[in-house]
C-alpha cells in the first residue's frame, strides 16, 4: 500500500528548507564534541600539515575579498554575492604535499559564509558537491540558504579543489583525432599526463589542502558535508586526520570497499536502468491520463523500445539528457515522462548499433523526427513550464548536433585536431588508485552493460583511466584503523552512487550510522525536507547525536503531482536495512528481453564481430 508523506522537499539547489520536529524513529547516541568516538586513533601518526610547509606558506594571512561565481546563472550569482557575511580568499598550498618544501606552489580558492548566530556557532563546515572536479566555491552560501539551521551553527566553507575552477586549474591539451573512442581516451590520457601539474591532482593532495585550510582558519577540527565524490573525499580526510574530524555527513556515497572509484562507475549503468524501469515507468503508468501510454510499465517500455529506444539516434540526441537528468533528481520526473511519451509515439524500431559510426540514414531522418517529437510534446498533458523545458531540451539537442557535425567536418590536420578541456575529473578518479588497464576486460564490461543495462549501458565508454597510471595507492587501508563516526545518507534508487556500493562503505566505517531514504531515487539529498532525514542529520551536526541503530529508514516524499509515496524496489526490515533489492529485478530482466528482441529484429548483435572497429561510444562524432 502507498504511504503518505506529510512534507515535500523544495528545489534541489536553493530551496531554503526549514527543518522542524523530532526524529520519526530511533534513539540518539551522543558523541562528545571534543573526542573521537571510542577514543579512536589511527595506529600511525597523522600528518601535521603546518610542520610540512616552509615558513612563508605556513605564516600566510588570508586576505578576504568579494566573491564571484561566473559559472552560475547571473541571477543566482547576484543573489549569492549580495549575502552579508560572504567573502572569498586565495590560499597558497604546496603543489606536492609529499615534497612540500620543493618551492612549487599552487592556489586553492575558498569562500566563507559566516554563521548567522554568534551564540549558536560551533565551528566551520567544509562542503564538497562532488564531481570529481566540480566547483564547490559557491556552496559556502548555498548550503546556508538551503538550511537555516546550518547557517546558525557553522561558518560554511566552500572551495574549488586543486585543479578546478578558480583554484589553479588543470587544463589538458590533447589530440582529439582517432578512429575509435578508445583511441581518443588514450589520447586524452596522454595529453593530460604531459601537463606537469596532473600527477598532483588527487584526493590525497586535496585532503591535505583541506587540513591546511583548517589550520589557517585557526580551527582545531572541521565538520563536513560531502555529496557523491565528496563522500570519497570526506572519507579520505577522515581516514587521514581522524583527530581533526568532527561531524561529517556523507550524502550519496561512493563505494570505498575496493580501493578505487572504478567500482562506483561500474555500477552506474545498472542503477540507471533500474530506476528508469522500476520508478519512472510505474510513475507514468499511474499517470496515464497525462502521458497516454497505458497503465502497465512493461508495455510502456515496449512502446518506447518500439520507437528505437536509446538505440535510436534522434531519441538519444534529444532525449537522453532529459531522462538521465530526471533519474538524478526525481522532481524532474514530469520532464522525463513527457520526453519518453513523445519518443514513444511512433513504432518503427528505427535503431542502429551505436558501437559503430552513425549512419547517413539516421542523419537524414533527423528533421522529420524532430518535428514529430515537438508535435508529440504538445499533445502531452503536462504544465506549460514542463512543456517549455522539454521543447528547449529538443532545441539544445539540435544545437549539439550542429556543433558536433561542424567539428566532424573540419579538415583533418594536426592543428585542428588539438583540443583543450579540464582534466580534473579524470585525473582524480584515475589517479586515486589503479584502474583496470586490460582493454579486453573493458570490452567485456561494455558488452555486459550493453545487454544487462541496455537503456544506458550502450552509452558506456572505455575510460581514459584504462590508459592512466595511478599516483596514489588507492583508498586508505582502514582494516586496522578505528575511524571516527560519520553519518551516511543514501537514497534507495540512486543512479550514480548505487545503494550496493554505499552499503559497502557503511560497513567499512565500523562506527558509522546511515539514513536510507526508501523509495527515493535522487542523487544528493540533504536537506531533504522531511523530519526523519533532516532532523537526524541536524541532530548529528548540531548536537553530536547519532542514531542508535546502524540504519535508519526514512520514507520518501511523493513524486511530482502525487499525494502518496508508492512502494517500489526492496523492503526495509525492522533494523532499517534494505532486503530483496536487486540490480536486475524481475521487471528489469523482462525489459532487457524486450530490448534484446528489438535489437535482433534490427540486426544488432550482443557482441560485435571481430573484424569491425568498435566505437564503444554513443556520441555523434563522425
């Protein structure tokens, strides 16, 4: 039976959510603010960052100046920079913390949003929004707008990690030619590795930067809020500086059980397909009066695949971004549902093997298909705001197509094949621990996801990490360390950091506690807008109290336009843990068989023949 929810979360970025009331369930355990739980200490000495650097760096005085966030929407930037108590500073740090006195330095840009209440202030909180390689500079003020309780309790510190944004950036110039996606991935790795800064853009180095920022701010400890990759970074800091770790919340956790970020990426195709089939399509089925595709999620999937699914060039180009975006943020389900409905109106099974270059036939079909999609969107019974966003997404797809065609039509010469882009994401994920370098293994992974996660697995690629030597030994070995307690927050259907990986991390951190948001799919949740989730997190962040149980299960808010929350996926047992939750549920396996049937009809093999050059990329690049 569906379960009603009394609250509804606001916007995913800036909804200023007031958190009220007590916990919905569970007793709380107080953790003293001046000690690690159970007097935890690592067996090896912690680095003392101020002793590693030369006096000129150690004695720098932060010079605070007005902030700018040029990557944000101008209206949002104007709102943030006008907030009282906000300032930014440029911190000089060693380029290499393993050789901190070698004379080479870089800069890290930070923001500080002062606490709104001197009486309630208890310290500083650093925030990282993920990526890896995402700018976090604006998150000092953003988190205070999202949570007045955090605003009162902390000075919030946003920062651009080394290699990112307004910190010393890592820009990689590389050869953008190549006949296969794998060649381009290798070219990108080679180009990045030629930059002398690259080897120092790692999580270990960033964790050292964080502790040095703590030292310069004059704080004995830091609290922390990290999302997605930010959970990896925060955990790395906690493992390295347990005595400096205060109250950490890790929202949407990576898998820390294998030592590298490879396993987190491996899980993503399955988690995206799972949420599409077991959350989004049932939502459309319950709202057939709006989307007009029937009341059976499996039959909706059949209609979508009959149009070519995401094996269809136009569907992929114009619909993929909207659908995947909604899997990360379920408040956007109406947008994704309208797009799926528009794509599903025509049953021509027009699909091709996207491991191969795009066909001329697919390109010739584009204008007529775009017109059909725009007409179909007009027929869906969604709000004008949703319809406008979906139509804009189609227009953006046309622009992306034109841009990619222009690039592909350039005369092939060395000067024009050179490209430059940020290398921070790949440098961090590839260098924190060694990824698989056997290309045959990657081809096996691609083939597996192509068949077992066919909605989005076909978009997987051989990563640059397959050609990139690690600079660190992997996630710190925690077997013999008694780590400080942290609080995890995890949604059941998270498409980017799978529940399965997060559960591994919760078990790895022996003293940790976790909040599971049952029947939720969004990635990055706090503040969520329910008492159960937010009061649990705030009891930890403000009062030092963790739940007594290892897992606390909280109900999800209803999906857009619905008044109750529907039970999907696994079942939560009396201990708050998820049971019976599989990567391939019965309905997912049934949907996979439907895709396989349509692919056979279109002549697309599960395994490409050996005499064909594999593209392994769903990108219109040739």
